[in-house]
C-alpha cells in the first residue's frame, strides 16, 4: 500500500467523505468499506481502518485481500495475535500468497520466535525463490543464532540473484553492504562498510560505497569526506569525483 505522502493533501479526506456518503444508502457495499478502510489506514487511523476491514470481511468473507489489509491494520495497532489470525485467513483462502507468509514471518521474527519465523519465510521462498526480503530475514536469524556459515550462504544467494552471476568466494563480505543498501537498510550498510574499512582502509571502493550510503542518509559532509579519501587513494576515480562535487553543491 502506498504511503499517505503519495497523495495530495485533502485527497484522502475526499475519499473518506465520498465513501461515507455512499455507505449511508449502501451499508453493505464491501468494496466501498474496503476503500474507506484503506483511506483511514493511509491516514494512520488504524482503529478506524480495522473497523472498516472487519465490516468488509463480514460482507465478503471469501476475499483474501480484505483479510490481508485487516492483518496489516492489526499489526500497526500492536495486536499480533489478531494480525496472525487475519493472515492465516488469507492463507486458508489462498495458500500461494507469498507476501502473507512473509508478513506472518515478520511478526514471529519481531517476537524472536525464530523457528516459526523460519518456517514462514521458507513458505514464502518456496512460492517465490527470489523473495529477497524473506531470504534476508532467514540470514539475519542464522546470524543472530551464530550460524554464520548458513547466514553467509543466504546473503551470497541474494547477491548472486541481484547480480545475475556467481560470486568469487572472497567477494561476499564486500558485497553484503550492497545487499543492505538495496534492501533499504542503510544503517546496516553503513556499519558493514565501516567494519570493512577498518580492516582495509586502502580500498577506494569501500570509501566510495560508504560515501554513497552517507549521501542517501543526507549526511553530505561525511559523504564528501569518504569521496575525498576514495579520490586520494585513486586519483582517477571519476565517479567519486562526480559524487564529491554533487555533494558539495
């Protein structure tokens, strides 16, 4: 579901007003109840959203999408049990919803119920073997459990699927920062590149990639310093020069 920032100011209120007006004369219209729930969800009014989704489900209990959105709203309200129950209703209607298996896995992961989380992520991956976010969380669980070789294997597969080619055995550690970056996990990407720079301060590429992460985090001064170091290490590093001057503007 798109973020509320995607919509112009006032548009969601117009949708809410229109749906409420329609529902006064058509109270059992499950599609409009669903649309109304979506508008409330995007306004972060999750209690109202869940109320609308429940009514939509009551009118059309065979629609897995309604249960899925109901699960999202319960999760935002912090009601994990109800969220899981809603997601399980989705899977009863359609067990091939990979995203729903993933969402169940996330709840178990956040609750540190790792065995159940792994099972749910495995179900998502069985449906979609290239589900990078599910594989990433499998790797995180292995890492948290100290099974580093298993974690690296999962991270490596994510990278290879992104690059479309096999990696040399020694390259996997350097590319984990790229995995974190591609998944939007900028803090983890920064930490990985800083760890590698501590061991290999002479690698211009590491400083460059750290600079890119810092730039994405709007830390322009720190980014410029990393680009400067990359240029110092490799005076012909033209992309580092370009990024340096872009950050300076």
